[in-house]
C-alpha cells in the first residue's frame, strides 16, 4: 500500500483504465506464497493472503502493532498476521541519527522506547553498545525539525534537566529520562514530546539539515516579508525613525505621529482598537495604523495551523470571523491561501500576536493556549466553541479563559466617568448594586465587570466595548445581511441619542446598526438584527 516506485507489475487487461487498479511492486509480486518466519520460535508456516483474514477486524501487525492494509502473511493456528512491510524489514540497519547499527528484535516483549518515552510490546530495534531499545518507527526520527508551535529549530535529544518539564504542545509532563525535542537557542527552554512534535498537524514532515543557518534565514525572511516601503526617515541622535511610509493596503503615504490626543472614536484600520500614539495616519483621509500594526510582516505562522498565512485587509461592506476567538472583525487578518488546505483559517491580528502562555492577574498559575477543547469560561461562564481557542491552567484548577475575556484590557474608559474603570474579577458588593450603569440591566455577580471605585460606576464588560468592538465605525454593511430591510446599514456608536431598536424596542446604547436614509429612522441592535422584523 506504499506509493509506487521502481519496477512494477500491473494488470495488462485493464491498466490503465478505471476498471482495474491492481498494481504490485516487483519486490511484492515475487514474495513466496508460504514462509516459516525466521524470527518466530513456533515455526508455524505463514501463508500469503491478499487481504486481512476474516477472523480479525481492524487488526494490526503482531510485531509492530501498526494497523495495515494490503497483502499479509497469516498463521491460522496462532492468529498471527505479518504485513509485507515487516517481512522486508532488515535484521540490521544503519541510520543517520545514530552512530551504531541497529538490530531487529522480532519478538513481543514490553519495553519503553528510549527515543520517544512511550511503552510498547512489539518488535523493536536495539543498540547493544548504547543499551537502547527503540520502536521500529522511531529509529528514523529526524534530528532537526521546524514546527508551527515554535519559531526556532528543535532537535531530538535528551534533556539535561533533572526535573520533568511540560511539553509545550500538549502541556503534559515530559519524562526527561527519554528522548524529546528541545530548542537549543540561547535562553530558550522549549521542549516537546516526540509524538507531539512530529504530529502532522504541527510538522510538515521535512527534516532540517545540520548546516541550517537560522539567523541568515530570519534576515532573508525579514527582507522579503515587509509590506511597507520607507518614504522618509529622520535621525534623533543615534536612533533612526521611519516617519513616512507607503503601505500596501492604502493608496496614500502615511505620516508618523508621536504624541497628541485622539478622539475616542478614532480606530486603527489594522486592529480596530482605539488609536493611540505612536501611529501612522493619512493626511488626505481618515486612515490610521498603530506603528506596530503598520510593521506587521506580509506572512506569518500560527501555532495551530501548519500553512503559511498571508496578511489581508477586509472589505468593510462585509465582515470576517476570527478562527481563534470567533469575534467578527474588520481590518487586517492573516489568512491561509493554500489551495490544498481543508481547513478555512483566518486569524485577526490581535489573536495572531498572542503568546502561547499567559500570566493573568486573575489566576495564580500560568495559562496555556489550547484548542479543540470546550469548557466554561471562568470570566463570563459561557461555554467556548471547541474549534475556537482558549487559555487554560494545567494545574488541575479547572480554570479557563476564552480569548475574548483573556484579552480584556485591565482598564476601560466610560464617557460619563472621568476616571478609568478597572477590570474586576470578583463582586462582594451589596446585591442592590448588581446593575450596569450603561444598560441599566442587572449584572451577574459571578461575571467579570468594570468598576470605578471613586464614582461607584459599574459596567458589564460587554457594555464597556459594545457588541461590535472590532468592526469599523461608519462602515456600511450590505443590505443582503438583514433580510427585508431595503437599504444598507451603517455601524454607528451612540450614547443616548439613538432611536429605539426596531426589533426589541430598547434604546440602542453604545453600538448599533442604523439606516441613514432620512425617511427610515431605522436602528437595530446587532444581536437583534437577525431576528424576524415585526411590522
């Protein structure tokens, strides 16, 4: 069942029509119909069968325990099956990652593989000189690899640490008595289980040569990965600053602003957060980019996706959903454009810059970025979707933060309070105070909220930033999104002066969708926009 190579036999009556695909390697076609296995003490004859025996379902090789398809040698007395791949296995073998030859021990015995640290009860290779027992598949482990979960080359070796460490992929302990993948970069202590690091979800299957120069490759990547052109630079002593750029996603040049106050409604067109200095802006139109957003590379990798991602700019007439946090957004995102990718993956720039570990003041332990995991968020108590990502404690605390809550800023601004409001994770207030001062609805005391101790103002975390914090204020959304209404909607940010929602009748505080046609006077909450319209 391996790919075709070298001499082959094929069915001359049918090949290459679609009626028959019976093809054999020359080596497989010439094997004997019956053998006495040289490594089995019972010496029963093994008979060649074209497919797995009917007496076993989903069976695996008795020597290597790997499930198989294709021809097999079978013993009807012992219920032993030996695929051709194991029949062809050499008794001794030499590999590039070990200085001595390996000898095949073709008998069943329990052992722990010295290369990967997992148990086995199948045939394995031994190095008598080094006293190593290794799975058949592990003797060819690559020495050096690059994975999506780390930005340096990692190498297969043994840890010098005396204490067990946490695998940075699955966050379970790594037994340092056995082989694992380590990062040898200065100051980097990255470590991963062998089977985690070589999983096809994080590794492309390619080995990195010993003479790979990581620093020169990084310099090359930086030179071809920039999405901006420098127009003007200024020197301040020994420091040179780029004060004017041409960005690939804007038609005009952008000038750097070091200081100055911004209107609270000004948004960075990259991350959609409120603009703060330093930032680049267009003198001809209202286009802003934080300096760090303007300097993002053209291509970037995400630890939970194996293909290279490309920086894109969204169409503000539509909206995209981030694959990491699930939030709707405009602005910049990194998207997979690989034609063979079976997974749609688009990550906004806020989430792609997140570290795989988080130190959060709400919890005493480090939190680790996970995916394909569903749990209730400790901040909002909503159950996260398993395809989105979250931060989780591995110390059996059962503590989880979805990305929306994990990235809440520690302070927030409220137009009717001159002080910043502080993110508060516990509530010991009088029950009569469990109300939000913006929407005037009751607060759940178990949910995080924003609080000003001096003015005694409290806000839901959702009210502090609105339903659509990362959509562009003033952008028009296509009318096809909202069914029966004949005109496009505009995203507006209002406090008190917006007409009631046409769906629920409540005042549209904060953000809303509003029809700008003068005869309509039509406003609707985002959360109500997909509900049936009542006339």
